[in-house]
C-alpha cells in the first residue's frame, strides 16, 4: 500500500465562501500513481469544511442562504461572547458539515457523480489562506 500526501492552499473570503477543488484533487490523485484506494480531503482549522455538491452559481447561492438560516452570522454565541471574535457561527457551521471527506478511487480516478464536485467552504468572518491536505491511499496496480 502507498500513501501520497499533498497540500492545497486557497485564498478565501469567509462567510461560507465556496471553492471547487475537484481539478486540484484529481491532479494530485493522478500524480500519486495510485489506482485503487481512497482519497481523503481535509481542511486544517476549525472554521472551514469539505463537502461535495453540484458546483453551479444558483446552488452555491442556495447553500449560502441555508447556512445563514442555520447559523446566522448575527447569532448570539457563547464562543463570540467569550473570545470577542464574533465567529461562533463559523465554528458551528464547520462542526456540522465536517472538516473532511473520503472519496473512493477506481482506475486512478475519484469516483464522483457526473455533476459532483469536491468543495471547500470557508465559514470564518474574514478572508483567510486555507490549508487543505489531500491524502491518497491505496495500491498502484
């Protein structure tokens, strides 16, 4: 079994800014040489998350609106009151969505649906440089 790890860095805007990283992940998988196994995508930090979706403008807007309904940037939170950083909502969004996903590999490619992309969501209340770790695990043949 082989393990191949690479990093992706993204400049984000916060407030559930969504970035499609599918091509970057696919490139890492291809360069790994691994044919069968798994690709794990993990965002470092406690105010971002990873998921999959059909990455198109209307659905991106729908997701942002639903996240705002779920945990509004204006919500009262004990975290924000304790630390004074007003980003308790971003921790809640990130915790409920999760920091990583695992995608199976077959024939050296991520198994994703036709319209399914891998996305990073930055929920914080300010622009950030996000660190994403992509780890490909499996067999070369």
